[in-house]
């Protein structure tokens, strides 16, 4: 679905030019021996490794380059206060500027400040799935060449991996570990690094060499693996999109695709409704929610598959493969993408 949205935006060539060109993935044991191989053309290009693997920053750059001449961008600021009535939304920015808008859409991630401002505290909506995930770039001293490498330790539930980057001199490290209770603030980088060292110590393969570059990484990221579950994604003239509304967690593999599909449907429903938020937001949620629920189920199932069983636990039952494949199909193709009319200029609907 996301590839179709990109195609309809006329950005297929630009996105493909910016992809990492990952050929596939290996899973390896502690000594680096290959256990499984996955290719980018498996499952029609929508398998474990997609035919289009693109870094978030590179995709953002493609979208920005395509829209910067027709869209006003404000960098280095954020919404500090927001009030709305039936006709408009008044916004005060942290920098002091005050603006009035017809609609406000929050796409500010798992820890969305706008969601907390309009819908309530984070604790009401964020569902921690019992794992922590970290990413950062490292020098490619591992001989990585277009293939992702992943090492998983079933005994501890930990994993370490390396993803190739367009710059072949660098690689993206990926580390994960179980954490039923996670209390480290997502802004406390020093505490996050300490936690990662502590929890990943002693894991085999190339983990120690990856951790040796931890303090030098300018793009270090660590956070809980979590989902956002909400009864509604809109309130009045304010709506939520992407992880702010329906994070499925990185373990679903569908976050970016969901954001693109959601943006397409939200814009299309606004166009079809003549910029009426009540009608448009309802249509957006109705079309999008089954797709979101399937992707969130995939995320939960993937996390559960990494769980470490108790020593005296009964063997897990064999999964119902028919039911699982039905969920996978809904998570990949389970949403209709209508051909919408061009979105009208919202200013035409303001009272003089």
C-alpha cells in the first residue's frame, strides 16, 4: 500500500534512488555462522526485507524536496498552547508566534506532545510491549556489503544486528533486549547508554565491537517498544496521524507505510468532504482502523515470538498459520486507496 501511495504522489523514482539497496538478510549464530537467508525479492518484495528499504531521514528529504515550494515549513519550533472552537484552531508556538488555522494534524511520534495536549496523558494511550530497541550508526568495520545481519539469542531474548547504509563506510547498529519495566526517560541519553551497556553485556557475535562505538554515535536512539491505542484519532478540528495516533511499534515493520497510507487517506477524505473536519476525520478513521489493527497485531506477535519462556513452562502451541497469514495479508494490503479529487483550498471555506 505504501508503494502505491508513493507512486500516486509521483515519487517512485526519487524514493528508489534514495533506497539502501539492501539485497537481503542473514540471521547468524554467536560465531557468525549463517542460519537463515532472506532475499529482498522474497514474497513479491514485501517480505522480511522489502525491495525498497529507505532510511527515515532520506524519505523525509524526498518528501520535503517535493513539497517545499508549495508548503510553508517552520523548523526549530513547536506548539506550546492550542485552543479551538467550531470554526478554527488558535495556536501559540514556543517561539512566541501566534497563528490561526482551520485544522491541526499532529504527527509528532510515540511521545506526541500534541496528543497529550488535546487527548490526555501518555499513560492512557501508550502500551509498552516489554522490550527496548536501540539504533545508532557505527563505522563499517564489519565487512557489511548490502546484506543485513541479525543475531538473536533465544536464551536471553536479546538481539544485535547491523543494517547496510547508502554510505558503505557506515552501518546502522540495531540492539534489542527484554524490559518488562522501562522507566528511563526518553530524553535522558546518558542513562539510556548506561542501560544499553548493562543489558547487552556478554552477548556474543559482534556485539562488543558494536557497543565500543556507543559514545561516539551522534544519532543514538533508544526507546521502549510500544504501541499507541486510541478510541479516536480526532477531536474537533485536531487530528492525529502516524505513530502519534496508532504506533504499531518497530516490530511490526509497518510504521512508515502506515504513516504514508494514513496521510493519503486523511488528505483524500478532506478533499472528498470539502474540508469539513467532522466528515473527513470520521471517514479517515473508518478506512484506516482495520489496517492499523492488523499491523498492531503483527507487532505484538513478533514481540511475543522473542519472549524467553520460563524454565518449567509448557511448550508453546503451534501457531495457526492460516490465521497468521490472514493477519499478514490485512497488514500489507488490508486498506482501500480510493481515487480522491484534488484537495480544495481550505481558505475558500472561511467566512469573509
